[in-house]
């Protein structure tokens, strides 16, 4: 089953591939982390000389059934016969696919698994969220357990494959979804001062950044309750909250900002958060549930010292007193005290930030991830 030639035609199966509106009626982004990972992996694999076709649901009448998206062959499958369309595609227009790569557990992907097994071609399944770990309790899940390779984006998910899904540990590889660290550089002190001048921030002020969807599970209550404590100890410090989401929570954040002399800036949703990472010293991330958070590794790559909860994939990259700190879920006083500690000890904050940047580059940069992903998919 080993594919000997370097270049492959890869079929990438993912539940959704959002188009159209960027936000739902609730104000939440319509594109999930898994979709971003799928698109980024496709682009990186293409750079390495591979051909990639993404198969996803056709959710809107106005979208094309097939189109080229920045070099990616995008095929949208029609309900209610997605399974039949997959088979027909694999028999005709996409009969030259060499390897199958499934992100998440879309129901229609089981037909790709069956086809891969029938044609003796390798199939790899990657899970990016703990909730997607499956048991062999349905016919679909039994088919998903037939894959040749399994990728877990966090150690917690890797354990879940074996303990919950009964997957052979030898078939499981823990591999982060990765990032392009060139897009998230750690600035020199001089460049950081220039960036801060544009936002009217004192060069000696400590800056905290939070960047995530504004929903309860991201620990918004911890942000709202911890910052007044920090502001009292360090009135000159600044907090930037980046992200869109629930309006009632955004209102809470804005009220907190007013109550702390506008020391917190509620930025809202942005396309490119790098500008705000580059202002910061500390990354505040009190999320309650995570696999391997994209914003966390972006911030660490950008040279921020993270303070997170002891959960999921956060534990894979945040090592207490080496690359950052981990605190108990919802313990706003612990988060506040940790921020104050780092502000009182800027040299320690700098040491941790350098360690964080180096770890993320070694562990998560695409240059160290994509070739490993490619090798897994070939076997």
C-alpha cells in the first residue's frame, strides 16, 4: 500500500467548507478551525508538489458544484445522495486519487474509507477536537476504525483514540495542525515600540492580549473578573480583546473596560490578529475546552507568554514556568495574580516568551509538520 512516488493526488474530506457570509445571525464566525486547517494543509501540500481535491457538503444553492479555489480542486457534494456522488466521482473525474485524508468524522467520508480499502489505497483520519473521538458503536464508526493511519492534534486526543475508539496505538500519531510561523514573528523591542506608538501605548506599559471567539466557553467571565484586579495593581497596563461573538458578552467586556478607565480595548473581529499579538507581552487564554488552540500557538509564535487553563492541547505546548503558566479553569484570581506576577517580573516574562516562541517553531511550524503529514498519508 506504500506510495513510492513523492507527488500524490490527495482526496481531503471535511464536513463543511464555509462560503458566503462570514458570520451567523448570532455574530459567530461561520468557518471552523478544522476548515482553516483543511484549507491550510491543502495549500501546503500543493506547495510540495501534490494535487489536492477537497470534498465537502454543498450547503447553499448559489455555490458551484466544482471550482478551483487558489489551486485547490473543491468539490461540493449534493444532499441527499452524497454517498453516491462520492462513488461516481471516484469512478470517473477523481479516479486517480492516491491517498485519502479525512479531517473530523463527516458521515459521507465512510464511503471514501470503503473505497480506499477496496482499491488498496492509504486512508488517514485526523481528529482536531475531543468531542469527535468515536466509539465503535455504529456501522459508520466501525468503518472509520478501518483507516490505516490516525492523526491526533493533541496528546489527549491520541489517548482517546485508543481508550475510547479501540484504535491500535501503533496507528496513531500525535501531530499538531501547524502554522506558518513567518506570519507570526516575534518582534524586536524596537519594532514593538513602533507598533505600540501607532496605538498610543506607552513603551514601558505591559500589554495583555486575548484573541478568541467571544463565547462563554472561552473563559470570558474570567477575563471580565480578572482584569479589574490587574488594573488596580498596574493602572498603566493595557488589555486588548480581539474576536467577535455573542453580543451580550461583548457588552459585558465593554462595561468592564469603562469601569477600568478604558484600560481594556474591545477590538472585535479582525481578519489578521498579528497586529495585536505584536503589541503584547502576555497572552490571556482562560478557555474551558480546547484541543490544540490555533490562537494560542499563534500568540506563542509571536513572542507572548501564555497563561492558560490546564486542559487539552494547551498542556502540549504550555509547560509551567518554562513556556508559560497554567491555572485552574474559571479561577479568575489565579489568572489575575499570574498576570501581576509577570508584570512585576518583566525579565521572567521575556525568558518565558522566548521559550514559547522556540517551542512552537520546533513543534508546530509547517516546515516541521507538513512533511510528516505527507509521510503518514503515503503509508
